[in-house]
C-alpha cells in the first residue's frame, strides 16, 4: 500500500485549506486513505470520523456532496471483492464493444470522446514542432494539469502536495521538444467539460489526441472502450489487440497513458482483482472509481 495511505492526519493537525473542490478532495483523500487501509474491517462512520478528525455529520455530508453516495456505499465500491466482480465481466465488456462497432470513435460512457492518433513520427521526434498549451485547474480529485494542442486534449495529470513544477515536468518529459505555453484561460473550458457531468453530451464529443507508438495507441484506444462501472485486465486488453502474450507490455503502455481519467487506465485491474499500480497514486485511483460509482448510483 502506498505510503500516503499511512500518512493520515487529522483536520486539526493539517494546514488550513482554502475552500473549493481541491480542498474537498484533500479532506476526502484522508477519508479514502483510512477506508482503503481498513476496508477489511468495514469501519463504521464513527470510526472514519474519529480517524480523520471530523464529525460524523461533516464526513457524511462532505462525502455525499463530493461523490453522490455515502461513505458506506463508497466503502463497498472500493473493496477488492467488488473489484473482482467488475473484473469477472471484463472479457464480455470488451467483446460487446467490438461487436457494436466501437472500433472507431470511442464512447467513454457518459463522457463522449473522439480521438485522433498522431503519427509515430510525432512521438519519435519528441513533439518537435508542436505547441502545447497548459493550465492548472481544480477537479474532484485534486488540482489537475491539462495540456492541449490545436487538435485537442493531449495530457491530463494531477498535482500532489502542491508541487505544480513536478506535475508539469512529468508531462513535458513525454514530449521534450514541444513548445509549452501556459494559457489557463484557453484550457479552462476543457477542464469544465471533463469534470462536470452535466456537460457530457454525445453531440459535443471531447476530442483527444493520442501521441505514442502504434502499440501504445492501440492499448489506449482499447481503454476508451471500457464502460464506467466496469473493469478489465492487462491480459484481456492484450487478447483484444491481437497480442495475447503481451500482457506485460500492455501494463507498461497503460502506465504511460498521459490522459488520466478521460482515457480510463484506472479501470484496469490485476487478474486477481487487485487495484495494482497507478501513476497518480492508488488512493486517487480508488477516488476516481468511487466517484464514478457515485455518478452511476445517482442515475439509478
């Protein structure tokens, strides 16, 4: 388990947080950290509140406002048993998406997406000649960094511990020869489009740009076919791209995905149902899965 799961502070011990979605995520992160470490004990609301230094009422209302479901429902959503249940359907989920013709423009459940793969040459040259605009914006999962070209969204990552420089460096190393321009006003509409479910409209799909080798782009395209509230495994993805023995290489490609959340690498689990690694942290992976579960519950 990540070190962050063990670094749980009470609200009184932590520095004061500004209000807003990023502050909500930081408080929720502490709650998720405790639930993640103690899910086998099925902790009560009182247990959770005591550990994070908040009242039960505060915990309950904060979690409902943030995710649309109660802490108990979230606990159920992130247990490994639930992950195994999701994984059991992985092959049929991918089979079905291929059968209904989703090999072209992809639909990311309610967040509709069309994608364009740039040439392998763009990847090999490190993005030379590309201009990438970027901005930092609040999200339900902490401060997000978004990067876009004129063709569409090319990168989405997250800021940890307020270190924007590290988040930007993580993205720029992927395309080291591109020109980067900070332009938060130009990027803000993208952030609103991505993180506000009310803006997820089929007639206005989000355009994303996939920049990678042929193999990794095929893996990322397959990720786009995983519906919300479902999961798949590395071996199933390998089978669907015609490389059944390449599960390890698929895992590496998933780890290189530069467009977090939109290209849903968080929906890939180990064959046993374990959450496995995630570039932006297992706690955030659990947070995204729980947030998605909350959105689905609200629609039922």
